[in-house]
């Protein structure tokens, strides 16, 4: 069995993607060390730059000194590495079911801007769940691990999107309740209020020139010149909203004054 010296998870406590990794490790009863990478700090640590030089992002799983990156990729690695030692496998055995699980996990990662788009996304996932206890059937599995971290955002959806998940997606909320009964989930997921508060703080740190305290013209002049050239194209001008409108929309969504 792995121990904390040979398995290390580099993550931030409120990173939904990293929550997947920590839940998977706990499901497989893998002991691991935890190194926190504070995402509120703009610069990435030397450890992250060394272990994930391509994307410079977390989560990162370090196993016997070697990094595995990408949250879903890591969950699959955990399942393959330790799946036979503790309980049922997270990924389905059937190739078609396994491919479908990966498809819907990727679907869950897609970015959504509008309330209508978000609701469509959630209702699609609820349709996949159907009347089952978990996405794979009777057993907690890969797709449950991939999606349950995002339930921590439901409180924020209601506060600033006006989305009552209990009304809109009752079967999805029942699934959340079943997942939250598992010790692996209980030990990892923060409360909805904690997630709501930290995301407001995130926006204060990452609002670029308004809230981040740095000037893109100074920090990334070549990139800004590229942006200006792109905005000269009619196709881009036709699609991109006004920057002030985007700023106000994000303030409204995150509750920033």
C-alpha cells in the first residue's frame, strides 16, 4: 500500500478539479501527503513549475517522484494503480460504458457563461443519471468522482444565479446527498458557503487591472498587441462583448462590489 512519502498531491483546498483526485485517493485508501498551492497567489511555486512545466497548473499527483497531471487523467491513474487493492474499480469494465463515462466527465468540464446554458448542462447530467443511485449504477464510480466536486458551487448558483437546484434538478440533488454520505467525499468537499466566499476572493485577486493590481500593457505587451490586431477583424468585433460589460457581469455573478 502506498504511503505519504511516495504519493503526494499538490493542490489547493477549494480547487474542484483537485477534489476529484483527493476523493479518488481516499476511495482507494491510498495514503498521501498534501502540498498546498495557493491559487490566490499569481506566481506558481517551483514545485509546480518543475512537475508541470507545460500547463503550470494543479492538481498534480507525484508518485515515487514522477508527476501525473490533469485531474481526470490522475483519477484514471489512481484507479489503474490501486484499483485492484480496494473495492470496485472506479471506471466501468465494459469499454463502451468506460468511453461514455469519459465523455460525460469531459462534458462536465465545459465552461458555461449564461444561466440558460448552465441549466441545460445540469439537466443533461440529470438525464444521464436517470433513476440510478450513482452515474454508473449501484456503485460510486469514476463519473461520480468527476462531478461531485462541482456540487459545492450550487450555493453560489442560488445566491447570484437564482437557480434553486432542489427545484430545477431534484434527482441530481438526491445524488449529491448520497455522495455526501461517503467518507471520501465528506473529508474533501468544503461547504457551499466556503466555496462562495473563496470565489469572491478569487475574483478580487484575478480581476486583472481592476482587481489584480497589474497592467497587462506592461506585463504582456506582445500579447496585448496581438489582441488589438484581432479586434481589428470584423468577425471578432461582431462577437466579443464590451470589456466593461464583461467586468460588470462577472462582478454581479461573484457578488463583487
